[in-house]
C-alpha cells in the first residue's frame, strides 16, 4: 500500500465523524445527550421529531462511535461515548460562531442574549455561588440536573418555577442557565422572574461549556 493510499484511508476514518455531525438534528441530539442518558422516546420529544427519525439519526451517530446504548428493560437508553464528544460539540459551535456571520446575527436576535463567560468569569461566578452572594438555578428537567450540574446550582425546572418562587431570595441576584447558548429555557425563566420583581440574568454556559473549559461538574 502506497503512502497516499494510507493517507486517504486515515482521512476517510476522520471524515466519518464529519459526516455524522453534518445534520442539524444530529447536532441537537448530541447536545441533548450531553445533558445525560436518555431514551429514544425522550430524545424524539425534546428534539420535536418522530421516534422513527430520531432512531435513524441515532443509528448514524452510533455507527460513528459518538453514542453508545444500554438496554433498560424494553427501552434502549442512549448516551455519549465520552465527554470528548460533548467537547466536540462545543468546539464545533464555537468555530461556527467565530466564522459564520449568519450565526452571530441569528444569536443576536435572541431576546436578552445570554452573558458569555470566560475562564475568569466562571471562577468568579463559582466563588460568588459558593459564598451565597448569587443564587444559580438550573432550569433544565430534574433528570438532567441529576446527571451533572454546575457546582452550587439549585435545580429549579422551568415548568416548576412559578410554583417554587418562595424558594428564591428576593434580595439576591439570580443566575439562570440551561443547556447552552442555543437553549431558550433560561431566557423564559429570567423573563418570569423579572416580571415578579427578581433581579435575574442568564448565562450562555451549559454543563458542556463548563466542562470544556476544564471545570468539574457536581452530581446529585
């Protein structure tokens, strides 16, 4: 086998990953799985596609070794094959934000664009949350919080927020986060809180961004 043929085979293997992530819905499924293990039924509902199409996308991701499966009774649970897959999604999205003006414009049109954190502001937020100077709330579903969340964050799912307002202090800043900068749940949470007199803001970080910057998650 000559040298070029060998190189072609190597590039072909790497291209398998590129092909697997070339679908918008498969990228969304990876982001959802970065929140924790889920069944195809849950993934289909959260991605707003039918189960047959979700299964087809997951089959492609599994063939590229980006996801793994585990049987749970009559259900099949999917999970990322490694934390580096979550980091791949963050890095891919970051490159897209840097080079695609269309993406930047679309993100700027999101109402109340989230605050972007860097390493220092993540450390600062972590210290403020540790001291109790701010209250960080995770508005994702409770199961995603259990799989891993930002340290010192409280679980306050969006669909429970209005019924649990008495758990939040009125005299402290509330910082909301969800699955990352494409997730709208934190924006909805902040709007609800501001309407009721709370000092609230959201951050662009989800657990994937936190981990990609080398920060550990907490587990329940």
